């Protein structure tokens, strides 16, 4: 290993073009950490928010973008016993994934599922941590309940559809084209709603209302989501693509006993993320090992093509996950 590495940095807040190649010092493993030689890095919406200057890294985290990656452990810090040199893992990262090497807490690493390559494994951490913690832990989705996910063809959406279906929920999704709706139904949604042609509120009311909605749109969707919920329904908010501020009539929350909750993943403590990792290992990794659940892949780009990857993501033309090829494998 050299003392420096190739990486992609954010030269200034702005559009995809501000992502530029650079040389950085190779990170070292602190107490409880490992260093991973990155094979593939996942591309996610929070990366674009950080690039635009709207999602600052938490204190102590790398300023480089990239919240998930896969690769080989090449350095093990003090206090780490669960991983060894040369282990292949995928990991949730505090930042720094758009680089040849990255340091992360060992407890945030997970094994590469059986029969899965590093390319696909790089797409697991960010979406699976987010979906499992919000849909099942926070949202309490149970078998037989009606579950609606917006943006069903996104990385979050394709993960949520598969997991909710695997755990026995009735799954509904929204998407913006017939192609995307078809992809959602192939993954396990019993009905995909093209939001350009149909009103998801009326569709869900006809089904008895949603017991749980996972939303990343916000804006005008907030009051509509409340209308679409069944009595005792729950809305889990994880992003605000259309903005976080809107007027809501809270009287219906009281009358229909609705719950609004939500979370962001990156600012949570290392311990909280370690607990999610353990939950995933116990409840979800067996599904991945058995091939019952798998990431949906959209496209790949070389590390130096990170700007093109972001442009692809922000075009909203993708179905599933976008990855950066760092070392391959």
C-alpha cells in the first residue's frame, strides 16, 4: 500500500461537475476501525446533497463523498476481533467511499452474501440500513399490513419492495413511468401506481388505506400521505425532495390516531448503526444468502466518472442502484 490514494473530492458546492479527481493521504485504522481497499462504491442521494452543500459530514467524518462500499480489509485497528486481513466485506461508511481506501467502524461491516459479487454487495449498506431501520424497526411493519413506498424504482424503493414482500406485507409503490411500474411489480409490489396518471391517495383508499408509508418526496406529498393512511397508520419520512415545509391539518392525526416519524442515517451514533448492522445480519442477510432478495443494478461508472454517475442519478431515469468501479472485483 502507498501512503496516498486516488479519490474524488467536492471542489466547491454545486452540480455534478464539482466532483473532481484528487490525491489524498491513505486513511489509517483507528481504535475499533478497519481500512478497506475499495472495489466498488455505491452512489446515493445523500452524496448529491453533500455535493450541493446541503448535507455536511458529521464531526470527524471524511469530507469525501461516499456512504457505502465493498472491498478487502487491509488494516485492522486495535480492539477489532470480528474481522481479519483479507476479509471481503461491504460496509456503511461515515464518508470517504469515493476513494481507493476508506476507514470505517468494524461494527458497520457485513459479510458479502453468499453467491454475490463485490459489485452488488457495494449496493447493500446504505439502502438496507435505511429501509430496515425505518420500515421495520421504526415503522413496525407487520405481515399482512398494506405498505406503500414512494419512488419504488429507486435504490431505496427496490429494497423496500423486496424486504416488505419477503416479510409478508402487501406492497404498493409509486413510480413515474410504465417501465418503472413494471419493475416494481416484478420485484413484488402487487400494484405499482404511475403517479403521472393516477392519484395514489384514491388508490390506497380503495384498498382500505396504507398501514405504513415510506416517503422521501415530502412537499405536497405530506398531506396526501396522511389522507392515504388507514386509521392507526404510520408515515415514515426519510427525505424531502420537494421540500420539508407544508401546511398540515393535525386534527386528522388525532381523530384517526396517525403517527408521523422519520430519521436520517448518517448523523446517528456509531452504536446505533452497529445495532442496525446486527439486526440486518440476523434478519436480512439470510434472505440475501438464499437469493430471495438482491440489489437491483442500474449502471456502473469508473471512479473518475463520478460526475456522470451523479448526473445519471439526478436525471431520475435510473432503476435501482448506481455504482462506481474503483478496483473492480
